[in-house]
C-alpha cells in the first residue's frame, strides 16, 4: 500500500490509529477521485470503440 495511507491509518508498530474524521474525509476524497478517473477512462474506451 502507499506509505501515506499507512502513515495515516497505522502507528509505527502497525497497530491501527484512532481514526479522526479528517482521515475519513481524506479517504473519501481519494476514493472519489479514483472513481472519477475510472469513469473518464471508461468513457475514453467507449469513444475509441465508436470511432
């Protein structure tokens, strides 16, 4: 996994951190961006197939 993700959710000894609301917000933002990129990639594939 990406180190920023690990640093956000896990302590140095690999135990889970108490997760504040800000961490959940950042995770939501990252997931939303990933969904948008996937959607754009799928649209690009459809356009490529049509042409």
